């Protein structure tokens, strides 16, 4: 091999090594840049020993090798970014699915509680002996046995405002009737034919109405406080 070709090979090899060292140094945050400057100076000395007419091919080979090293580094960085984005997207999807599952479980629990409350009121309403008349305290005692304990206060608030616990209360303007002021009054017949005289039947109908339309007596009470009706 001639001196020129040997020196050309040396320049190309040294430049490639310098390019690789530069990329690695930047990625690691080390002080390799100082070594790069020294290596580049050495490359320049070697290149000066080559006749001018043959310097261009050597320089072209060196630039090509540098470009290859930089492309490899860019590919590695892009792959890392893509993996990070994929992990982030997977985590966000998992969180969203967890929230949806928790929401569905909560809704199912609420539906089950509503069904239990309705079943309970259906069973309990017929357990009370029919009387010719009822005092307010008797009507409230019946309601406490039909309405779930956690919902009783809300139910009581509505009845207080609608009829003051008078199971025979009539609105002279609209014709609304009973403890919960059903309108039209005849709707309460779905809970029992004795809806006019039996507060248990009225309570049963009112509780079911609040559960179906507002989710619970407390849901109905929240609506009532804003609109003064339900």
C-alpha cells in the first residue's frame, strides 16, 4: 500500500473515531469534547500530508461516516421517545379504564340499593294494620319503617313542605293530594287502592317516585331546594 493510501485510510479512520466519540460524549454529558478537538487537529495534520488532489475523496468518506453515526444516534433517540410516549399512553388508558370501572361499580351499587329500597317498601307497606285515622306521629313511625334510614330525613323534609305530614292534605288549586302531594292524585293507585286513606300506601308510592325520578329521596330533596317542587 502506498504512503498516500495509508495516510488516507488513517485520516478516514481517525475522523470516524472522532465522530463517534463526539456523539457518545454529547449523549453522556462527559468532557469528551476536548478530546474531539485534539483528534480533529491531528486529522488536519494527517490530511495536510496528502496531496491536494486526493484530499477530497478522504474528506467525503469521513463526512459520510459522521452522517452514519449521527443517523444511528438519531434513530436511537427517536426509538426512546416513541417507547416513552407508548408507556405514557398505556398508563393514561389504564387510569381511564380504572375510573370507568369504578364509576360503573358505583352506579351498579346505587341501582341495587334503589331496588332494595323499592322491594322493602313494597313488602312493608302491607304490613301495617289499616286504621280509621292516623296521628302525625303514627304516620312518621310508619315512614321510618318503610324509608331507608339514610334517606328518611330527606323524605321527611319534602313531606314537611308538601303536607306537614297530613295524609289527607288537598291542594285546592291543583288537586294534589296526600303526604307527598301526588298530582294527579290518582297516580297513587298504582301502589294500592286505599291510597286516599292509608298513609303507608302513600309513603310507598312517594318513595318509589323519588327513587325512579331522582335516584333517592335525597336526590329529590336537592331538586326541591332549588325549584320548590319535585
